[in-house]
C-alpha cells in the first residue's frame, strides 16, 4: 500500500524554525516528484514547494528564501526546512506524491499542524 | 485570494447532478490540459478524483466527470449521494514560479 506519513509539526514562535518530515512507503520513492501543500484553518490549499527526481526544487514567491525542500532517497523521506516563520505560515502541511513531470498529487499524507504564535 | 475561482458552495438533492466551475487564466487552466480536482472530507487529507481535465483515477466513481472550455474547468457529479458531501478543490499547472495553483474550494451539500 502506498503511504505517506507526515510529522514534525508543532508550536513555534515568530522568527523560529521547524523541520517537517514525510516518510514514504509502498512505492519506489526515487521515481517520483514530491510536493508540500499547506492548508490554513477553514481556508484553501496552497502549494508550498516541490522537488523533482533529480533534486530540482521549486517554490512560490511566498516562501522562496525561507523554506527549503529536500529528499533522502535512501531513507524514502521528504523534508521541509522552514525558517523565519510568520503567523501566516500557520497551517496543516501535507506532503504529496506526483508522477515525474506532472502536477496532480496522489496520494497525500495525513498532514501535520504547524502553529506560529507568540 | 486563491489563484483559481470556484463558487463557495453548491447543493443538490440525492440523485440530482451538480457542476462546480473553476476559472483561471491562459497561464494555467486555459493554457494546459493539466487541471485536477480533489475531494476533501472534514478532518481528512485531499483525495485526487480527476486529473488531466477528464481522467478518473482507478477506484473513483464514474458518476464523477471533468471537462474544460477555455479558461474554465468544470467538475460534474451525477446521481448525488450523501457520501459526496465534501469540499472540492480544483488545481492547475501554471507557467510561472508557482507551478501549482488551487481554487478556493467549493463546499458541496447534499440536501
């Protein structure tokens, strides 16, 4: 069974850092692009970052320079290093899988909650 | 404000059909056949139900279909059932640094 398990969320003060992890199983992790998507309470989805099979990384302007996506194919794991966190980064963060070169996401992890507050 | 525009809510009675629209621009919805749709039940992760405008993943009901005309994509659910009550999000590839954009979501209520 294909499975993604998100972890690492928690409570952090503005300006702080947090590292999210996503453990993948049930498929050949290195063959797939991976993405992070977040969802604020009661709000829509927002794409946060993506990494392709050869390590190319992609970010929207809202997190460029603050967030870093990475992957460890030997550990079947995806990561999101989040620095200079703001209240507006408060959300549930999901990792999701994508076939190489395409942008529809399937499946998604269960999500991990990040709360940025003083 | 989301990149793609969806109606906040739609409703229908069991057995009826509903359609949810998703309007973008020529840089996303209108420029590529890379529209996808996700279903999200409360407290759960989104689930892919349509990819590349019209395609259903294995296991998704054939009551669900997708289409596109110009800059607007649509999701249609026929023969509404109680289990269809959920939030629905459209998504598209965009030719910019923001590779993936989403709609604001539509809450479907089965009356």
